[in-house]
C-alpha cells in the first residue's frame, strides 16, 4: 500500500504539555501544524489527579482537565492532530520526513516533544495501579493529595530521598524501601543525614518490590528481603517510584545529540544539533521536569520554529536573490556603531548600486541568518553573488576604501 504524503510547515512529535504549547504558538503564527501523539493527548500530565502548582489555577486543576484546555486552544488555532505512532524520521536537509504506519509527512521544521516515561520496578500487578490508582512518580504533583496519609518511596538516590523528605511535609509517614544494607544509600551524604534524622521517615533495608496489592486502588506494597527472601506486606495509601526516568528518544539515536541517559541536548532556543529540528519538554536534558517548564520549552520551540521558517524564506528569496548580486548588512539595532554605519552603507547603496538587492538583518531579534552566513561580528557587510559569499567586510573595512571594491564588483 502506497502511503499518503502530506506537507506541513511544522510537525510536532508528542502531544504533551510541551508539544501542545509549541502547537499553540505555531498555529497562532499561521503555520500549517501537525501534532502526532501515539497515546493520549496531554501526555503523562493527564494521569495526575491534582495539579496545584500551575500558575493561574488557584484552586488547582486535574491533569486531564488542564491538558484538555491546552488541546482545545491548539485546535482553536487550526493545529491538526494524528493519534498514531511515528515509525521513522529523516531529519537532515531542508525537508524533514516523519513517517507513520499509513502516512508520510513532509515538514520544514520538526519539534521533538516525545517526553519520557518513569522507570518501573517490574513487580507483579504494577500496571494495575499506575498513576491515579496508587502508584505515582511526582511528589511535587501529588504530595498534597497524601496529606495525613502513609506513603512508600521506592529508591534511595538523590531524587528519591529529596522527594521523600518533601512528602513528609504532607504525609504522616514516609516509608522508604532501600535495596542496600542498613545505612547505605545512593543519595548524597547531606540528604542521607537529613533523611535519617527525619522523624516521619522510616527505612526498610535490603528490600525490593515483589508485588503491588489492593482492589480498585493500591492498599499494600509487598516487599521482598533480598537476603532472606522474606515477603513483607506494608499497608500504604500511595507508593512513589523514584528509580529513574526513560526519555523516548529511540527514534533519534545517531541523529540528534543526546546524553548517555538519552536526553536530547539543546541550546536556550531549543535548537538541536540538526538545523530545523527543535526539542522541548521532558525529552531534553534539563533541571526540572514539570508542566510549567514543559510549557516554557514549548513556547520557545514554537517561537523558534516560526523564526526559522521566516528566516529560511528570507534567506532564499532576498539573501541568495536567485543567484543575482546582493548586499547584506548584519547589525545590532541597539548598538550605536551599527546604527551609524547603517547610514553609511545605505548612502553608498543609493549613490552607487542602484537597484541591487540590499537586505538589513538585525541580530538583536535573531541571529539565525547571520549564523547561516557564518558571520559572528557585528556590524558586517556581506556581498553575495551566484549564491556564494564573495566578500565579508567588518566595521573597519566598511568605513575604509574596501567598500569601493564591492561597489565596483556589484556595478560590473
């Protein structure tokens, strides 16, 4: 069966908080935008019962309710949705290819917002109690819902112990299952000392999870002593797993730069190492993974995508000018020297160059075109002919006689 081909300005892989926000920005910029989500629009946030730390919702919100608002807003701006899995991607070159089971999507820009998934224990009945039925992965999200209750934390790394201590501000008791011998933990020594001194924290050493038990909701975690094999049922109201997080980046290995753990590396503009490909949300290497930070990432990625497409069009139509001669003045509008020399350049252009294409590129707003031309010093004057850079003048050369050479070349 031949696959249907469709063209979009932007294809966003992943429909969580980051992907939806990027979609809102792209849709509002009137870019033809597609979001591909393999599971549930809204991502992992939809499994959170209560979100109390997202700005603008003083009474809190359910994860599903909040993501539904994101979804509606994206659709309002014309964003299209496909609920399917991405099978392969080709990200090099001007046209990106995103392939699903039935379709091939071509795009000018791809935004990777595939998020990730918490690492599971693999114990019996685990899938039955995930997210809203007793097993959680985010103390910041679900701590308040466990006020006055007994909770268990699985893990002894920095995240597990620090999140466990945070839970003690709400829960009456926090029971920590630790795989190691008594007193041995994977966290830093300061966190370890604070946790051991916390009267609300209790530790069960040499244990791992054997099974999760309960009816509709989790009521017991059965631990297994790794030395004796003894099974230890522990009554709890909730269980928090902090044994790692797995980013969904299998598709991008060998193409996009990532950490050893698989998180994508980006700059502050959410740019990856591949031109025209951006990443946002929990899939990227970052300090804090929350809905609020995913929204920030998505906003930047969406805005960056809009700028990239606009700059690409400007670069092709004005800068390269169909192979005909063109002058490009690269400047910073807040720099007095740049402003003064702009007048000099414009006077030369009016006096000697007639109808030659002349383009001003302000790096204060974006340095994308400057990077494409390999220019890092401002101001600079670039002479292009036949699609290639012939000459690049710095500020000293612009005010000297070197500019006459360009004038002569352009006029020839």
